[in-house]
C-alpha cells in the first residue's frame, strides 16, 4: 500500500476539533445498552467474512420488513432517479440496499479494530494515482465520497494512505459518537463537528492534509441552491467550488462498492472534476451533482436511498415524502 503522509502537520488548536479523549460518563448505566452493541460488533469481527455477510443478509431482510417508512422513501427515490426501472427491479434494489445497510453496521468492528494488514486485504483502493498526480503537481486533494453504505470504509482507505481532515455530524449517543470519530481518526488526521465550519479543514489542507468532504446531504433551502440530481431538482449546498479554491485543491469523486464474492470493499477514486471550480456556484454545484451521479452508477444498490434526498423542494412544488 502506497502512503503519502507528510512528516509534520501543524497542530490544530481549535476548540471545535473533536475531543478524542474517553470520558468517565460513558461508563454510566445510560450507555450500557450501547456497550452491549459494541461488544456484539467485536464478536462479529471475529467471524469469517462469509459468515459476517450471511448474517448481514438476514438482518437486512428483517430491517426491510420492519421499516415501512424508510422503505417507502427508498422506493420513491429510486422511482425518481431511475424511471426506467420497473417495480420488480426497484424492489430488488431495495432488498439489496437493506442488506448492504446491515453489512455496513456489522463491519464497523472490522474497521475500528482490525490491524492495518487485515484492513489492506478487506479494503482496496482503485484510482489512487489520480490523487498522487495532483499532489505531485503541488495541488491539494479533496475526496468527495458519495453517501454510500461503504462510506466508513472509504474514510479508512483514504486515512490509511494520507493525513486527512473532514467534517462529521455529531450523533445523539455520545459513546457511539466517540467510537465513530475515533474510528475515523485511528490512522491519523482530524475530524470536526459540522458546527466548526470549514475553516479548520482549510487550515489543515494548506498545511498538507487531504480533505474528505461529503457533499450530497439536503441541509435545507436557506443553505442551498437547486441543481439537477438524476434529473430531479435537489437542494444542494454550493460550497464545494469555494472550498476547492480555498484549499487550492482538485476534487475527486469517490464511490465505495462492496464485492460480495471477494468480501472486499472497493473504493473507486474517479478522475478530478474538469475546469473546477468555475467561479460560478450554480455551474460548480451542477458539476458536483453530475459527478456524484456517475459515481453512484458504479453500484446503485449501495447508495443511501433511505435518506430524504429530495426533502427540500423549490417553491410551489409538492413534497415527495
């Protein structure tokens, strides 16, 4: 595995950087249920990959049957984004999607606690040369992963090779939050709560860090502009172009696909966006959405279709959900 980690990154002094220290509060009874779940993830990690996947298929089918609301959301999203599919094809995509969702949860223990050599066997990165070429030319790099079920595997793949920084949304359960954040930082790098804004990761990028930026969430009309996504107007945050300019970085779309035959995550790094940023927010946001579409089509059953991707609608349009 080729690594490109700088020898020294300026220490981050922001009080908004995630505090990775363990807190005694995590031992209180309120977290005992979470500890049981974490113990189960540890036990799953010890199982052969084939058994992990078989277990994920069973759990995924149960989740699908128990979550009618999310299933309806996924169905609507797929109808909007893939109008050429018939009802049976959509049902099959949803079935596979839930199995991948369960697999992504069961594999958290693998990502958190496996040795580096073990992870190198389970997570394969294709297209690393695109990033390396940018770095060799004195450019920074922003990896833009699609919100796939294998997102955490993508973060691990990048962090094992490059010192990286990113933003995450804190969870309500602080212990789960602690494990997720530390899982992302175990290979080096920093994570910041969304409330910290983009200044910390821009500072890191200028010091030599690679940036991981998740761009496909709907954060509401006030923070977004509308641009087509699979042919449907989507509220999209028009930040990526400005971030790329501030970081002096090229942007690389990324999609993670799980191969059920080899039991490996394949992290696809696609070529950098061309003529980006353009200086126009709408042009850049359209380019971003088109790049995400292309990435998602690599393995559409593994995208996070259960999210309300089109929750915010242009004024006067009816809601989808």
